[in-house]
C-alpha cells in the first residue's frame, strides 16, 4: 500500500510538471511547435520522468491539455497544481520548466511573463529564486544549477563514498547499495534505471572531484538533520555489508560525522539502528 501511495504521488507530481509547462506554452492563446519541442526536451532531460516512454508522455500531454481546457478558472488550475506539488523544490522545478518553455524562442511574450508572475505567487517562489531560474534558462543550462542535486542522488553518493573508501567496491557492498535503493523509503521515487544512473554519477563525481569536494557537496545538499542522519545511517549499512567495517570505512564514517555535525550519541544510535 505504501508503495502504491508513493507511485500515486510521483504520477501527480509529473502531471503537475507537464501541466505547468502546458500552461506557460498556451499563455498567449496558442501552442506553437517550438514550445512543444522545448517542453518535450525538458521532460526527457529530467530524472523525475525516468522510465516515461513516448506513449505515456503523449497521454500525459493530452490529459493535461484537456484539464486546462475544461478548467473554470486559472485559480482552479493553480490550486490543483499546488496540491499536486506540496514540496517547494518541486514547485520551483515546475516554475523553472514553465520559464524554459516561455523563453524557448529566446523571448517571452507579455502574456507569458504575466503567467509566470502568477505561477510565482501561487507557488511561493521568491524573487531571488526567479532571477536564478531565469539566468539559468537564458544560458540554456540545466535547472539542476538552481535546484541543486536531488537528495536521493546524494544519499546514493554517501553509500558510494563509504563503499569505495578502500579503493574498491566489493560485491557485498554493491548488493547492499541496491538493497537500500530498492527498499529504503528515501528512494521511493527512484526507478531502477535512475538508481543505477545515480550510482554511476556518484562514482564519476568521486573520481573527478575527490573525497573532500564531494563531502562539501553532501553538506550543501543535505541540509536538514533528518537528511543527514539518514545519509549517515546508509553509510553505516554499507560499511557493515561484509562484516565489521575496515579502517578505511571507519575513517570515511568519521568524516561524514564531522561533515554532518552529528554527535557521538547520534552516531551510536544510528549505528545500532542500521
């Protein structure tokens, strides 16, 4: 039942993202081919739509267009979208995707700018966030520059940092990573394909940037106490995958403790619960 609930929330989020883009694309009363191309390109590049095939995307577009056409008012549409996007990060993503569509031809009409302003107010997006989104969109860069790395990717990276502590990721450690990716609630929105991508990206990040820089990235991306405790606990699970952790794994766990500002009591409790 919990998995079904998570899947339903994922579908609602993706419908809301698509519908917000359609809203921006049709702000001036017409949906042009260029805007549709930008919309599809943005969907393809976003990990939130991992596993969505062309048929499913077409169905999502058709359903979204029908809902917009049958809506009695813009307020009704925005109320539904905010309900489908309860988290600020997803609202910011939706706004960014809408902005990408509006600026798809390097300029936005007065109607499109007005629509973006209305969406901003409904979603609670700050002026600073708007400016950062527009800057990224105008440069043609990924919205990840504004949103940061998804927490799920950073959780996966924490496991990789511990597993690779001694220079090699053992089969038992890799198996433990996949077990966590498949079973831990923090990865509920992550498909298997996306999980594998996240692990590959984590390994590449570590090789390219080194441990200190990636620890700094974890500190920037995992900002709440709940997130940091979960990340540390995942690291402990990987360290214990093959039995007692070795010196290299213990050292990385100590670095994670310091990076996340966890107390010795926190560490003791999380290690016992892992």
